[in-house]
């Protein structure tokens, strides 16, 4: 119960001080918002770059896997061609 009363008292004091220092509050807010937007934009750019780098990495891994699979099938086709040729001769 005491915490509820203390919380209400602090909220009332905060509201009174906000009303008394409204101009100062707006001045601080007007200086804070551009900084937050700048930092937020930089963070989003970093996340986008990281996601792009991850996509490039997956694409490279995928192309390597496809390349290995293509080589495997080429080898298998060559072996089957040799087998067919040996069956034709025999």
C-alpha cells in the first residue's frame, strides 16, 4: 500500500514539474529526437547490411553446393556412358 501511495505522489510531483518546466522539456525533447532518429537510422542501416551480407553468404554457399552436385551428376553421367559403351561392345 505504501508503494502505491509513494508512486502516486511521485507521479503528481512529476506532472507538476512537467507543467512548470514545459519549455525546458520541449527544448530537451527537440534536441533528443534528432539524436534518437540518427542513432536509430544508423542501427537499422547496420541491421540491413548484416542481413544483406548474410544473404550473400547463403547465396555463395548455395552456389557451391549446386556446383558440387552438378559435378557429381556429370561424373555419374560419364560413368553411365562408359557402361553403355561397354554393353554395346559386349
